C-alpha cells in the first residue's frame, strides 16, 4: 500500500483578525486540502482557541519548527528580523510586503530565497488586477501606475505627520488626502495599511517602490468601507495610450485594518503556496 502523503504544515505568525481567520480555516478546512496547522505565534495577547501544543511562545524557536510554509500576518518588522531564518527552512508568505520597501530587507530576503531554494510569496491581498499589472510590466508596456487607498481615520495606523492629518480629518469630519507621492516613503509611515500598494510595486518591478504613485485618503464618512482604486497607463501607440482603472470597495468592521473580503483573498493565497523554488512570487 502506498504511503499516505503528508499534509503541508503551515505556521502562522500573527493572531489578529487575519491570523485568527487563517488559523480557523487551517483547523476546519485545511486537512482535506492537504494542509495542517503547524504552530501559531502572536506579538501580544492570548492564543485563545489554539491547542497548547501548537502555541509558539518564542520566535527564537522558529528554527526547530517542522513546517513547510510560514505565513506572516503580524507586522513587517517580523519579516525584517526573521525572514532570512524562515527562508532557510521553509517557504514564506509575507503578508506585510511593505517590509520590502526597505532595500536592505528586499535584498536579504531575495538572497535567502535563492540560496535556500524556498519561495518568498507575496499575497495580492486587497489589490485587484495583480496578474494584469504583472503581465503588462513583463511585456514592457506599463508606463505608469497609481494606487489610491481610502479608509476611515479609525482604520489607519499611521505615523509622523500623517497621524496628525488623520486626527484632524476625524475631528473635522472631512475627507483629506494624507499622502500623495512615491510609494516607498509611504510604506515607512503606514506599514500596516498599504500592503496592497506594496504588492502593486512588486507586480510592476520596472516601476517598483519609487515609480508607483501612492495616494492615501482618510474619509470619516466611510467607517465600514476600505476602497482601493488602481489606475494604470500603457505605452502610447500612434499617439494614444491604453488606460485602465478599477475600484474595489471592501466592507470592513469599524476601526479594522483589514477588510472582510481580504481575508478570503489571503486564504486563496495560502492555497497557492505549493512551493515554486527559490524565487519571489505573487500569489
């Protein structure tokens, strides 16, 4: 009798709204799909609902965890500090791709993936049309890409001058553009809010974090909605250029960083992480 194929073991880093959802999916739906929960770690708080043998208390124990895939949904700092170690031993789905806006982190993680033969996966999250952006960029026909994200001030976790602007928008009850410019600088100011923008930069490497234009808007009138608008322009032919725009309106709990539809997008991305060798791959 042939030996039964082992389920792909998945570790989850982060136990907020998104982490809890993925843990629930792995426990209830994973085994028939060939997936099983390997461990769960959280930056703070209790791991309620997680069986004690699956609770990872210290990230220093990561090298001893027997998993094929690690999924980060905590904070970009986790990938910056532990990403290389993870990629030595397993595939890594980076739920906080704003981490890659730091050139040194991107260089180190790309190198670790190549050396270890494991895949650094970047989920599309709330980004609509990711494959089309990637195809146009690969064909050399993408010339401009702008991503606008609109959320209620309560859903924004921003720093620096953006925090003051978000607070002012909330107090005034008025829509306000908090930032408009190259994406790279925004990733450092709003690392938890603009991961869909970071995915766009990775889908379009010819533009990258410096060439993709970002616009972050605070809108107090939409407390339960996250909106992502994508505008792209193709190369001109006979004086006219292709232009495409899309709008994704994602329901969200008031104050939530992640919209409801993005949870399902992440689960689909986990299912796509089947091992593609030492490279960076959108999923």
